[in-house]
């Protein structure tokens, strides 16, 4: 018995010693469903890497963006892994704020990453963040409500069709609203949607000379349409609803239609999370008019994991990122939650997988939307980006303008007043930053 006791004590001592020597990675992440699921599966990582412990900082989207931006710009060093997106990566890489991810392991297969997503997370051909999930935008709608109203969703709807359909499926007495759209202010919240909507009507954020376009005909049509749509057919408190709030509304049967990130599809079709899982249909993002050339003005985004240059635990951080964005992790999620719940939009092999194709009725639509998104600049668009402008100033500018448009949705000002305020705010900021001479 003494020998067994001694051996048990020695084993415990070794375990305690190993734990004491373990590096602790502090990971800042967003409170989206896929990220929450990842936290629940990290025993798989720790089992393979017992010398690494994980400390999670999980934040609401707007708060996350503010905190990681402040930390990396001031070299605060609070985080070893940051959850950032396609907006930050090229800007921060150029500033020398991110560690390049040149070696994620022999079995990582970086060439399997979808080209639009990989390109968006690279600078000068070097990967600076690994995509956890990628997305574009699509139309999600309730097939049962459409059938009841005698309405058929076209493959490529226009916004005029969407408005007409919203009027027919809204039943406020039953607590069902024709449409849910982002209203919560933030450059990555309501402005992600509104920037896209304006592009549906032919407008960008800035013209070729960096003059803001908020008083252009395209923005005027977009904002007037948006405010009218939300006032008549949207849910109460729409100005406070972002992605997560609308996801909850749609999943609980309160929304007839929702135009938002393709990543939402796996949640609204999951019976564990959605009361309408078997009633959801998918279509392309709407166009401003018939046969619009931008194919519904798709956006492009990827919530991704990156290492700030100030981290003292870069090797351990790289191991974690390689695990969380690997083919192995996709298989782990599939085994636990089913193929439909694998983080979408990152790897060619996922969309070639027959098991995924069978389990995810939204797969084809998601891949097509991502591949159709072109964030490059052009003669009339001096910046990269679709739902955002990839310049450092856009984070503050976009949020300020987003607050103005949220005020229009809540009835505090008219659409015209909001557009005038947005133009004045953006012109002031762009002049101060030196874009406008």
C-alpha cells in the first residue's frame, strides 16, 4: 500500500508541476455561437498540449473591437490571441502589429483555405490571421409564411420584392414581423448592412477623391427605404438589434425574413437552437433593381485568430490557432454536433465533402456568395472592402455614422437629417485625417 501511495503522490506531484509550468494563453473572442462552441471543445487541444492553459475573454462584438484595437495600438499586451476580421488584418499587418502565420504545421494545408478568405487575411502574400469562419450575406426566410401568403421567393430577389413580401407576411397581432435587419450602431453592425444596401443602389462610402457619398442618390434611396421598411414591418426596438439579437428573434419565430451573414444559416436550421428549423429557406442577397451587376452586393468577412506582435507566448499561440482552424477541428465539431454545425466559409475541402453538402442545405448558397464578393478597389472606389472601407479611420467614422442612422430608425430624426449628419461627420473626419485637401 505504501508503494502505491508513494506512486500516486509522485504522479500528483508531476501533474501539479506540469500545470505550474504551463503557459496560459489569454484569448479575446466574440460572443458568437461558433466561438462559444469552440470553448466547450478545447479539452481536445489541452489533451494534446498539456503545457498550455487557456484563459478566455469573451466580449460582445462592438466591445471586442474596441478593446483589441486599444490593446494592440498601445502595445498593452493583454492578449496572446485576438479574434479579428478581414478589416483589421491588412491594416495591422502593415503597421507591424501582427505575427505572420507562416508555419501552422505540415498537416494544416494552408492551400485548402478558400482563396477570397485567404487573400483577405494576407498582406503581401503572407497570412497574418487564420480564419475560424468565413461569411458573405444571404436572404433567410420563412417558407411557411411565404406559402401562407401565396408568395414565392425568387432565386435573386430585389429590394422592392422584399418590401412587398414583408407587407404580406407581417402579422403584428401574432408577434411576427415581416423583416429583421441590423439596427444596432457600429461600423461592423448596422453599417455592415447599410454599406451593403447603399451599394445595392449604386453608392459607395467615398468617391474617387475620398469625398463621402452619404448625400448621393444611392445612399438617399437606401436609407429612406431602410427606415420605412423597419418602421412598418420590423420588430420593436430595431435600433438595438445586431446580429445576435436578430438571430434570437428569427430562431424564435418572430421574423419572416432576415438579410444577414451566411453563418447564421447553421443556427436557424438547428432544432436545438431554432423553433423554425424545418421552415427556413435561402436565397441570394437582394439587389436594388432587376439584374443588378453586383450580384446582390455580397459582403466578405472572416472572424479570424491572430497573434499580436507584443505576445510573449507566440509559439503556444500558433499551436492553438493551428488547432482551432484546422481540418481536425472541423471533424471534431462534426462528430460532436453534426456536419451542419461545422464553422463555414473557410476551406475548399468542407464544400467538397458530401457529408457536409447533405447536412447543410445552405452550403452551395454560402460558397457562391463568398466567391462572388470582390472587395478590391477601382476607379470610382479608392478603398478595398465591401461593407466597410479598409482604412484606419473607418472604425471610428463608421461607428459615429452608425449612431446617426440608428437614431433615424428609432424615430429621433428623419432619414434626410440622418444623411446630412452622416455627410457632415464623415467630411469632417476625412478632412482632419488628410484624405480631403
